[in-house]
C-alpha cells in the first residue's frame, strides 16, 4: 500500500475524474465454486463515487493485448474506500477465467469510470422489485446494499433465481439483511437442489411463481439483470402479465443487439445520419455491402450488409478494442471521418460525442462508403 487510510489522506474522486484509473486488487473472495469477488482500491486512498447499479470496464492486458470487459460494481458507495466486482467464470471465456486464475492481491489493473443508466439514483422508486438471475445479482446487490446501509425508506422485494443452493451468490449476506431489515423481503428459487437440501421455491421463475411471491407486483418498479435467456424469460413473464414498461429497468450481461429493434422493453436508441435519404442509401448497402477504410493504416475492405463495423474490422485482421458488444459500454467508440452510418446503441455514447463524429463500432452499420480514424 502506498498510503494508509487516514481520513486526511483520503481523496474524493467524483466521477473518477471522468476517466480511467489504475486500481490495485486488495483481495479476492470466493463466493461460490465459479464466482469470486475482486476488491479494488486506488493507489492513492480514494472515496469512490458511483451510482449503485453502474458498471466499470476493466482493461486487463492478456498475451500483450488489452481486452476490455464490463463488470457491474457489486459493492455500495456507502462503503466508499474500495469497490468490488463479482465475476462468474464463463466456460471458454477469456477475461473471466483470467481474472479467476491470475488476478491476485497487489496486482494492478486499468479500470474506466463507472457508467450506466441502470442505477437506483437516476431511477428512484418507493416500492421496488429486484429480479436477478445467476451472476446478474451483482448490480442489484449494489443497489440493495446501498438501500440497506442508508436505511432508505424503500419497500424492497428481492427475488433471485439460482441453479442450485450452492450457486446462490451472496447467500449469507442476503439472509442476514433479510433478517435485519423489515422493509426487505427475500425470495430465492433454485432450479435444482444440487448436493444440498433446499426448502425454498423450486424451478425456473414463472408467471405463477412470481405472482405468488409478489402479490403486489404491479405496484412495484422492477430492476432486473441476468444472462440473456433469463432476461428473455422475465420480459415474457412481465409482458404476459401486462406489466407497464415505464416501471421496468433492465441490464443485460450479454448477447449482441438485434439487427432491428424487436423487443417491447427496452428500445435501443436508433440514430441515422440522414433521416431523409437513409432508407435509399441503406437499400443500396443491403444489396452490395459497403467499403470501409481505416485511415491510419490505409486498410480497406468491404463490410457485408449484415455486419457491424466492429465485425468487419475484426474479420479483416484489424482491431478495435471492444467489451460489451451491445452498445452499452462505449469501449469501441471510434471517430468516423467520412460516410453515412446507422447506429443502434444502448446508451454507450453521448449526444456530444455523436455530434463530434464518433460511433460505436459494435452497433453501427455503414450506409455507404465509410472512413474510420483508426
Ligand atoms: C454492462 C455489463 C455488466 C456486466 N457485469 C458482469 C458482472 O457483474 N459479473 C459477470 O460475471 N459478468 C458481467 N458481465 C459479462 C462480462 O462483461 C463478460 O462478458 C463475461 O465475463 C465473459 O467474458 P469472457 O472474456 O470471459 O468471455 P469471452 O471470451 O468474451 O467469451 C464469451 C463467450 O463466447 C465464447 N467464445 C469465445 N471465443 C469463442 C470462439 N472463438 N468461438 C466460439 N465461442 C467463443 C466463450 O466460450 C463464451 O461462452 C457484464 C457485461 C455487461 C455488458
């Protein structure tokens, strides 16, 4: 440690200076057989400022290449001297396994500033239903820890779905909070009993199970997060029950965005450079594909109609850093120096950045010849 945590040596970094910081891993805590929490602090003792539910982008260097990935902060800003992420091993996954196998106390890592609209500060509510599946518990756990620590006057029902009792992340802490907080109600369902006994709900979340667990469902604001199949199930259940979209907030951990918006909740932001001519230009692009030129290297190739700029770049031996690949995190932001494009992002780019010519390569389709500053 470079400095001890004395009050007069602590710095506050609102918004983390809006940029990236070198963090030091303080400790690694096993949560389940394939989930671990990594606790970080900055080199200089710092009070971390973030909104419960937000995520950071880690930039580990693996085999000489920076491989960014997004992780929700699982800790709470009410305990601001450190922050944590909680990572599940993904079979065959590069970064999740690297973190488990290589990141140890004392190691340093570049981490970008927290971001994301999926947070309890920007979307306050008096009656909340938190719905999480598997490792999707992380952002809602941050929200729950925050509401619990601050004794917020919020009625919370926390419904978590796990594969088995051994897979329940944060189980002890959840049960302790449930016992201590009379404004919290905890319900957990397990797909199977695994190796242990389980007297709680059994099976995957269903409409009837949810209605039984949460009779006042329609009066609550939902915050939900989980793997894509879980999210699809939640959307189907709530959609089928006529749950209002205005009371629904979600964070998804994976899966590319659809080529065209095909979900009722939520709708990605669709930007086209030229609303009047876009359809005509796009029709041509759909038939032929478009030329993409990387200005700095002079590499030129064709982007197939179904490809994003990111896929085309990767398929042609070039490289743009990327993490979420769904228009959320902004890692693949690149300056477009020429050409028309169509972008379907999920909040990973600001209006000012767009106005300055930036696009997110992971969710941008060319509508004519395009030149990128990379
Ligand atoms: C906003 C946000 C927040 C998130 N928060 C969390 C969190 O709190 N906790 C958490 O655990 N995760 C979280 N994630 C997911 C996380 O960002 C990573 O996607 C996840 O850890 C997997 O990354 P990886 O590098 O291990 O896997 P990757 O290497 O990206 O692989 C992902 C999948 O693709 C497969 N794959 C990889 N390469 C190939 C190939 N060549 N051919 C075929 N298949 C292949 C892998 O087997 C794996 O199934 C979050 C994601 C987002 C967008």
